[in-house]
C-alpha cells in the first residue's frame, strides 16, 4: 500500500511554470536582456570569515588530533550556546541549551515537525503561503483551514474558526512581506493557549526586521513557550541556502521536547560539522559585521523596489522589515497575465502571487534578493511603458 496522500498531492508547478514561460520568451527573443526580480534565494556570496571557518573545519577532519565522527543529534553545544547568547538572551529569552535543535535548514524541520501529531487532524495555514506547510499537511492527510491574508485585513488574517492542532505562522511573511506587532502576535499565542493548539512559527526572515518595536521571536509574547515552536534558518540571514544550517526551539513547556528529541535521534544524525562551524562564525564580531553588510544590501534593494513601484503608481505592500514586495496588479490583470505582460513588455521576471495560494491572486511578488542594477533597469523599463 502506498501513501495516497502523497500520490494525491497537487504538483507545485509555480517555479516550473515560471521557468518554462521564461524559456519560451528567451527562445523567441534571444537578444532580450531578462531582469530576474522573482529570486527567492540569496545571491551575495558567503563572507570570507564564514568560508574560512568552514575551511578550518574541513582541515580538522583531515587530522587524527582534530578528527570528529558523529556529533550530537541536536548539534554542538558551542553553536547552541552562541545562538542563545546572540539571538535570544538580548531579547530577554533564555531557552535551555537542550531546547535548541540545530538542523540542516528550516525546510526539513518545518516538514518533520508534523510527525509529532496524529495522522489526519486539523491545521490552519496562511493563504497565501510558502508551499512547505501545505504539502506537509496534505502528506499527513490533515484538513486545512485557510487563513486568508488580504488587503482588506491588512494581510493579518483572522483567527481560525475551527480549532486546529497546528497553526503555521510565518512573519516577516513570505510572500506578502507582512510583519506582526507584539500585540498582534500575542492574540495568536492567547488563542493557541485557550485552544491547546501548537504554533509552528517560521521566523526565517527575522533578520530583516529593522523597526525596534517589532518582535523577532514569538517568545517575546507572554506564554508562547507553552504553545510555540520557533523555526529559524541561516539561509536568508547569512547566505546559507547551499551550506544548509538552521535551528528550531522546542521548549519543554510545550510537552513536545522529549518527543522531538526522540524523533531526531532516530531519523536525523545531526547537521554537518562543517556547516555548524560556518554557523558559529556568523556570531563572531567579524561575522556579524559581514552578514549585516549583506543584509543592508538586500534591505536597500527592497527599499529601492518598493519606493520605485510606488512612484510608478503601483499599490505596494511589504518591503519594509522584509525582503519581499507584494504588488497589486493593475485593474484588468490576473497575477499570471501581469507576469506575462511584464515578461513580454519589460523582459522582467517576477513571481505570480496566485502560485502561493488563492488569496495571492491579484498580486505579484518582487524580491530584494534580486540584483540592484536589475531593479533599477526594471523600474526604468516600467516607467517607459
Ligand atoms: C527560505 C525559507 C525558509 C528557509 O529554508 P531553509 O531550508 O532553511 O533553506 C524557511 N521558510 C521560508 C518561508 C522561506 O522562505
């Protein structure tokens, strides 16, 4: 017997469709200079302080005196302590070192955490959303309540109508660029406590928050340690999409800590020593300077794009405290027809919002991970339309 839940998954054709339409255009217009503004991956190279640390880690493995075999399943304690000292303690949050689980990226944990819950069951997922929560939930045969994020509710969805076992939240949001205030986040935590739901909080874009009043972590709200698991990644923060390293906080108070530890010890033998040494270097003073410079570059691109689009008369959301710009398509267009329009008339590749869910219809996503000069050229081309 096969898992029919997996067989019945809808294909996620978003990125394939984008690639195919772009290829067709390129074949027909080989001279065209395409501007890729849809990029959902980091583009700046890793800072040398990080690659040096990884080179040293490779050398460690080459010599008997420094060689290592398996590490702890939940990661090296030096990295877990660095995470607490830099990412949590300054905000008055003090997880125990064994409540921090080093992973090979947020993607894996966001999927695997689903195994802590019974098959079937009810989940609440933002619409539009990053596809991982949806597909994982479908693989486990869960029923999904969509939490629609629209301009009418300021992209801050209402609480679920039906009590979910799991609530997936992601702020700063991919794709809408929405951020939540502490009070807004507190409502979700209160709801989860009243309804005994677990929040899986995806904070992959936490490093893009600049407003000092916005919470970086769900644990900045009252009682979150009872109901929330926080998933973070070095991918967008420090350019680790190829290196693979992230971390997840599973507080004891959730009652899930032992189960997650048990699960990880059976199915995950830990993140690579080399990746963890690279992640450790992120927290050195030089590492901090270097990643902040890269983040500043992306933040500047976000500012340039959202300001430029606004000046051209577009209705623009996000782009502040977040690397994504959520742009309403002009009257008479759908998100795919506007994608085609930008491709055909400006040679710009964006991401159609409908690919992220029903409520994404009517929008396209632009990304701050795009090249700055491409953004400048794109705005100029759109101006000349
Ligand atoms: C990029 C991204 C991640 C990070 O995934 P990794 O597996 O750590 O590379 C997580 N969540 C969202 C919403 C993302 O866009």
